[in-house]
C-alpha cells in the first residue's frame, strides 16, 4: 500500500477510532492525543508489517494502551484510574467487532453550546482528521488562533457536561440540522473560497462530501441528508469547468459542459430522485433539485428555467430570506424578463444583511445589462468588485466592468 493510500485509510478510520475512544474514556482531548500517537506508530509499523485485518481495531487498541499508560503514570492516582484500567480493551480486536460511533461524535462536535465557527473547526479536527495547521490555512487565520478556538470548544463542551450519546428524541432534529449546516458551510467555503487568490479549496469540498457520505450511510432514510449529499455532488461536478486555463472564473452559462463530472451528476440526480417522493421536502432537497435541472441541460440555452423558478418559489415559501430571493430573481428574469427580476431585487437594496455582500450588486448588474442599461450595469459590477473578498471573483467582476459594452445573453452570474 502506498503512502497516500495509507493516509487516506487513516483519515477514514479517524472518526470511528476517536468516537470509540471518547465513548470508552470520556475525554476528547486525551483521546485525540492518544490517537495521534497511535497513527504515528502505524506510520512506522504498517509499511513494514502490512496493514492489519482491522485497521480501526488496531488503532483503537494502540491508542487505548497509550491512554492507560498515561493515566497510570500520573502521580495523582485516583479511583478513576482503577476503573479505567478495568475497562481496558482486549489485546487485539477481532475484525469487524468495533462499533461505529462516528455519528455520535459528529453530533457532539455540533453541540448547541458551541458557536458555529467552533462547530466547524471541531468537526474538521475530530471527524475530518485535518491538522490544526490545515484548518487554519483553510480559514485564513494563524495556527495559534485556530488552536485556541478548538481548545475553547473542547473546554466549553466539558463545562456544558456534553454527553457522548444520542440527544433526546425531541432534540435530535435540531442537532441534525446543525450537523447539516456545518457540513454545508465546510463545502461552500471550499467551493467558493471567501478570501485568497484561489476560487476553490478542493481539500474542503472533498472532506465535506466524504463526511456527508458517512452521515448518509448511517441515516439513509433522512431526506435532507440525501438532499445535502446530492447538492454537494451536483455542485462539485462542475468544478473542473469553473476555472479557465488562465485561472479565471468561468460563469455557468459559459462553462464547457463536457468537462462536468457525469459520474457525480448521475449519483446526485439518483439521490434526489429517490429522496423527493419520500417527503417531507426540505431546503437541501429543493436546492439539489435546482442543481439537477442545471446539470441535465446539455447547453445553457436548454436550461428549464420555468422549472427552476417553480423550485425557487417553493424554496422561498419554505425558507424565505435575502439569498433565496437573490437567486429567485435570476430565475424570474430568465422566465419573465430582466425588469421583473430587477423588481424582485429592489427590496433587497435596503436589507442590511446584504450590505457588504458582493452578490447583490453583481446579480443586479447582470440583470441591468440584460435590460439594456449598460451604464448602471458597469457601476454595479464595479461596486461588486470592490465588495468581493475572493481575488478570482474580483478579477471576474472587474473584467465585466470593462466588457459590459458588449451585448450579453444567457445566465452569466458567477457560480
């Protein structure tokens, strides 16, 4: 097995192993340290001796021994040490006997006591297996800052008395909603980075998809989990076509659709087609259905905009908000004309939630351009470029400011 294959295997094992250790010993910090030591031992032993029949079991055994050794060496011996020693695992796990508590660990990382940024960071650290340095780079903060954020999150969980078990049935829907939001945040940050020179951070998009697959395997009947996975797959299928040879952003209408990942499109469409009839329909399912309509159009001009508009109206009824209205306005413009889309955008101009968001002036400029109002469109693109935090989006919008004199057709909003 090559080194990259081993690293992928370790990453896949990480949530199961860490969850098993936290269930057995109840200390997330100590369990994580022991797991890192076990992974270090595996990196030395497995290339020479071969991968064990049960990699997760091997790691659980190795990490458990290190935890117990650490506690036994502690000068302040307590009754807890004696009880923990009695709970020591057998010398070796039999293949397939270790349970998978990674869903419980995911629910713990998304505990309602934690603010959303802390939930995201802790999920990537504990479940995703990313290093603190990797997470810090992804979110453009210094490594010590991210380390403090993760440490505070763990401390807050201890203070809240967070338990490693399923929350009460009455709390489970809200907790699953939080988990889905965290995974979606991770994906969207990777799909369109909010800062920096690059538009896409593949490590984050792939990690979000991997974690959502894992969640879907454990909850195959959860429609919104299926919808979330479908949305990620259908969106990520366009990845290779979103960036030109020069590194510039390529809008949806101008993308080479032969470069879209047809395997991911088929998987995403199948997921959403199976989830929608089961009901109830949620926002991720509706967004995935919209992405599926785009994905199934062989050319931009073949897009079924009336169907997309119906789906956006359903989404607006279910989860009204300025971002939904912004996207709905584009669909309205494509079906009823740009003036109708601009009318829908008008109330958003006074919405403080979009005051510093570049997408509102960008979409409005696009509709103004379609409406034959080039001077206003140029001003809108220029404003959007000033507000954009991603260099790739800044360059695209600056380019549109300069090129707006040329007639445009189709949906060219950045995606």
